[in-house]
């Protein structure tokens, strides 16, 4: 038996080119229109950025907390990737559906939309909230804005399921993700007079060595074996600076990330790095030139998802999706943002994370069917009882 309506919905969703750098408003308006066909009024929250919007819609009794089903509407770019078929045309080959976002995460959104008539017809004692965000793949700005709206509601959702691809397993924790840009200002002289100048490249190297030592200390400080890399990780991914071999470099910039275990705040670690720069490195540089500086610019800082706050929700959800063991993932999600406003959140959705962001991204039809069965069971549950 095949759900052709579901495939048509996914096909339509994939056809919207919602790469994060583009607008997602057409997709949001289309979803709002579909909800309106079932008498559901969606709140479209336009972002401060042009061409960006979130959507939030409640089905069932709005004075009750209910369950939020959340997906990000944006996808990662396809530029430079070698696709077998057009990434924005959902293409079936055997049991797989190929297209950008098929797994991450328009497959989940399609399932939720296909369930809307069922949710609308059910006698829900607890509501279902459909939430779509923007820019999850860049700075998670959409969910930050939507969370502000949710925090101001008289009743917040009691629980949230984010349908990132987990092969329909329940994921209870993910690491945080913080990215920083460091700008080092040195002092240029002819390199033959090196003690009268400061090489920004060498100072950057010194800071990077400190980050490396910090990583080793984090390794010794403890571990969480639920994660493939069981520590908070620090990584320097990009550096540029200097002009020539015989000029002490005036400028050097590098970018590093901190993937913090749940419960660890990247900002606290950053303070340690900053304190070392201010207390140890800069005084030495200022003896040569007061122009020398080390500036830290936070690019993004998303909290991790901590399983402590969502264990009850996870226990309630596991039998609904046939999951036997709770998972922890190293990729970032919007879960920590929702947890920060008091909404327990788990991650559970169709498809595999390993095909996400890749050329020939796909979702197995069987995964979509499992997601539909999960939502059907959830609907049944919400007709009778509280979920958490
Ligand atoms: Zn995703």
C-alpha cells in the first residue's frame, strides 16, 4: 500500500528551493494555505530578515499545553555537489525518494502535513502544534525568534518532537555548537628586526596552542560515552593572515568551534581563553606596541540538549515509535533552545543523518510510513491522555 498523497506533499515541499540563503516564505505561505483548508489558522511570524518566516499552528484545544511537532523549513546548499537527478525534483528510485531535504527534514514535515486532516477530525484533549522554523542550518535564528513567541504564550507546549532524521529512534541529547572568530592585531616591521614587531600569525598560533591544551584538559575532565566523541570538542577550522615571509604579520584571523557536552556552556570555556589572552599574552605584546589586540567575536552559540529534562517525555514516546534504546547525537539541533524556555524536547524523525547534507540525499519510503504510524499513535494518545 502506498501513500501517494504523502509522496505528492513531499514532492511539493522539496520543489521549494529553501536553501538557507534564500527565502522560505513561499513554502510557509503554502503550508499556511494547506492548514487553512482544514479550518486551521496559522500564525506566520516574519523574521527581522527579509524573506524569512516561521509558522506556528495549533490543532485542538488551545488552552491546553499539548505536543509541538517541529521541523526546520530550510535546507543546505547543493552547489558543487554531484547529484544524479535534480535536487529540487523529488525522484523515486526503487524504495528511495531522492531530493534535497528528503531526509533533513522535509520528509517529517510532509508526514505532519498529511496527518493534519486526521488531527483536525480527532477529538483531541491535548492539542498538536505544528511549528516550522527558518535558518536552522545557519544560525538557528528562526527558532530563537519562535521561542521568544512561545515563551510569551499563556500556555506553552508540554513537549516537543523535532523530526530531524534519526531513523525514527528517540534522541534525548545533543551537543551544543558555538563558533567564534578571533582577530589578532600584530605590529608590522621588517622581519629582520623581529623583536621590534609582533607577528599576528605567531600570536594566533599561541592562542591555538592554548586551545589545544584546553582540549586535552577537557579530555581528562570527564566523558559522556553516549557520544561518539565523548568529550566537549574544540576545533580550529580556518585561518588566514600575514602578507609576506619578511614582514611581521599585522593581521591574522581564525575561526574555531566548541561542541559542548550537554550541561557545559561554551561561553564559560571562551572566558578561560580570553582570560589567558588578557592576562598572559597581551601584556607581553603591549611592551612592543599598544596597537596589538586579540578580539573574540561570537558567530553563533546554540545550547546543547540535556537529557535530564526530557527523560519522562522520552519514556512516553519510545513505545509510540518502536524505539528500544535512547540515542545521543553529535549534530546540533534546535532542541536546546526549546529546553531553555522550559519545553522538554526529543529528536525523532524519518531518514538517516548520514545522507543529510550529501549529494543524492534520500529517504526510504518505509521510514515515512513508520513516521506516519508514529503520528497516528500519537494522535490516538492525545485523544485520551496527556503525553507528559
Ligand atoms: Zn536538520
